């Protein structure tokens, strides 16, 4: 049941990202809002349940974004696998770690997009670096709040499920 919530949240974030954010001037270089959700799923949900949800959300983003098909699905999958691997070595509930996980996830996604476009030298242009920094700052400011909110929702769900399991 909680996965329906995550799916609905992912769909809502995709709609916000593709319809609202492009028209807000001050958010012109905003990061991908799905990244905190993917990172949360990787850090807090089992592999066999998080991967299908990540693939479905990536597929929907691929369909609605207008970019190269499969780019978001593959990027989200790599982010999921990297963070899933990292959380076996570090504590995933650290707020400082969460802030940097979202920023690094944004940088990894941007790098992956540029490299797959076949223009690796455009990775070091002034415009690309400004975009990287701007998105990383936005990610550090808002991404940690999203991850903390997701963790609180997950904890509330776990408590509710434990209380109602015996009924």
C-alpha cells in the first residue's frame, strides 16, 4: 500500500517538473525532483520492491519529458544502485549525508545526460558549470527536506501498520 503512495508522489513530482517548473523563471535551473524519491527508495526500501517502482517512474518520466527515451530510466536505475550500494557502508539516516546525497545525485544525473548526448567537452563549459552549481544548491536546500519528509511518512506508515496488523 505504501508503494501506491510512492507511485502517486512520483507521478505528482513528474507533473510538477514537466508542467509547472519550466514556467517559473526563478526555478529555471532547478534539479530533477524525482532524485530525492529515488534516493529515498534506494536507502530505505528493499531492492526487489524499489527497483520496479524506480523503473516505472523513470519510464513515465521518459514518456513525458521529451528527452531521449530510456535516459531517465537508466539514470534513475544507476542512482538507485549506487545509493543502495553506498547505504551498505554508511548510515542512511544522517541529515548531512542526505543533503549531499541529493546534490551528488543531481551532479551524477547531469553528467550522465551530457555524456550520453555525446558532447563530453560541453561538460566543462561555463553554462554547464553554472547549471551544475545552481542545481546542486537547489538540491541541497530542498532535497534534504523532501528526504526528511519521506522518512517521516515512512515512519508514520510503519507505526500505523504495526498497530493495525493484529486487528
